[in-house]
C-alpha cells in the first residue's frame, strides 16, 4: 500500500490522487463502453442468436441450444441436496437475517386527512419483474443470490429472474433455498442486455439489480434509459477511517475486500502516522499469500495520513465509499456519504458481506453521495393518492387557480374551476 501525507510537500500529489479516485468509476467504465455497446446492440437486434453466441464465446457455455441456458429446478434441488449441512445452516441463517431486515425496511401504505374533505396518501406496490445479477467468475457468490432475491420476495415481486455465468454448486443451492424458478447461466453485458431488452426466450424485466465487473456496470448504465437499475455496483471499495483502531484488524478488512477483484480500491484515512505505518506492514503480511489481494493493494491500496481528524472525516465523505469502517458509534454523527458503515473493532466488514442482514449490494464510484445500498425499497413503487370532496375542493381551489395563473397555464386553472362547478 502507498502511504501519502495530505499536508506538507506531498499535499499536491495526494490531492491529485484523490481527484483521480473520485472519477475512478466514470473513467473505468468508459474503457469498456465500446465492447459493451456492441454486445447490447447485437442482442437487442438479434435476440437469442446473439445471446447464445456471446454466452458460448464469453461465458464458456458448452450447450448447443438457447433452451439449455436455463437452469432446471432439478439441478437446483440436486445442488441443495449435495452441499454440506453446515453450509445449509449458514445459508438459512443468512436468508433469515436478510429477510428480517428487509421486512423492517418495507414502506407502508397510508392515508391522512390533510384538511376537511381533503385526503392524501400513498399505496405501495411491488415491481412486476426484476432481474438479479449474480457474479460467477472468480468466486461463487451464493450470498449475492440471497441478497438480491430475498428483498424482492419481501416486496412481493411476482417474477424474479436470476442470471449468473457458470453458476457454482453453492449458487445453485442458494437458488433452490430462495425458491428461484427462472435462472439462466449467462453473465456479463450479454445477461444485462437479455434482461433489459428481452429475447425470444427471455422476457424483459422492469429492473436489474446486483453487482458485477466493469462490463456489467457499464451495461447497466447503458440500458438504464429503457430498464430500471439499482445503482452502479462495480469493483469493491473499502475505506477505513480510524485513529485508534487495531492495526491487524484494519489490515484484515482491507485485505478481505481487496481479494474480491484486482480492481478493488482499499484506503485507510488517519491522522495517526504510527497507526498508518503499522497497518501498511500488516497489510503486506496478510496479503502475501493472496495474489489477488496483493495485486489490488499494490495498484489501488492507499493510506492517506491527514493533518487532522477533521480532515480525515471530510475526505471520507468526499470519497463516499461503498464500505466504511470507523472506530465507534460517535463517528456516525459526521458520516454523510457511505454505502454501509461498520462500527468498532469487533465488526468485520465480511459479516455484512454474508449474514448481518443489511444488503451487501452497495453503491460504488462515489454513488454513495446519492443513495445507500440495495434494499426492499428498490423493489417497490410508492404511488401517491389524493381525493377531494366538493367542500375540500372549494377550500383549496382558489390557491391552486392562483398558482396556475401565475404560471400562465390557463387550462390548468380552468380544470379546477370546471370540477368545482360540476362537483
């Protein structure tokens, strides 16, 4: 990991690097955009034929027909029956915690009497269909299948589609546990294209959720004009902002997130130079036997030693990290931008990746400035409702008419007057 000071002679160098990190998401997805756009266009135009071609070429699919892209219920059941009992138990605990958390988050329908004869409120309705993308490259990620399908089920989404390239036994087992009925062994931009545009075999969905590599992230952004997406959830990011943390524990979290992907970003922010040096040594030691983490930390592992605690806090909010670890509960007061927050030395980020309940699909590329992680809210629509009696309309009509006249919209004013006359 590289250590820089944000003050003194290295201030300019540190600031330049921080600006580069801030624009990391846009820059990286731009690199793969031409290839992604080619894939999207081909599948949008040629449907199943192009989907099968890209699945064969890019996903290593060995089948000969589009029908064999679909995973059977028997295959998912066999996977569940095959995995060890302790893994089944772990999946059941994770699913229960994710479900309980989503149920607490689920918004409610309500109505209120805003005044005599004036009723306003909202109704909550599930999306009609969602596509859940589950990465399947370097590691099997059954946890992502549970994280994406469970809140959709809590929301009441009637059609849930899963896409994952080369799904591992563990992922198929999780799909059986989740009750998935539509699962395709496709990945990358080609999976996003099939979900967004539809093909002869795969009906399009209303929204696509889930993390992925740069190609998946770029594809989600590209199709967002025609299909809802949750967020850019690209290569992992971790920031630890600490003054008194345990160096070994901090390094363990940094290495854990770094092993996801060579593109992962890992940062420590602290004004404590001694802590910074200890974490750097520990990170080198702990990543020595992990080639991917070692590669990630060498390329995109940074320790910024700040001039003050306040500066470390300011930089944290500026970076809006996907994962953020802090020393204690008091730190939550200054946090404005983050995907998910982990407090104290006994709260490893890996718990959030698997079993805590809060979702591990989180915003990357500074999108933590605009939203938090995936939640049950991503799978529902909140539809507002209003109703007036004649007396209620008469009470408020003059004010509405005046606003319409101020905007020069005479027909708006007239529609209110007409309703008042005919009520």
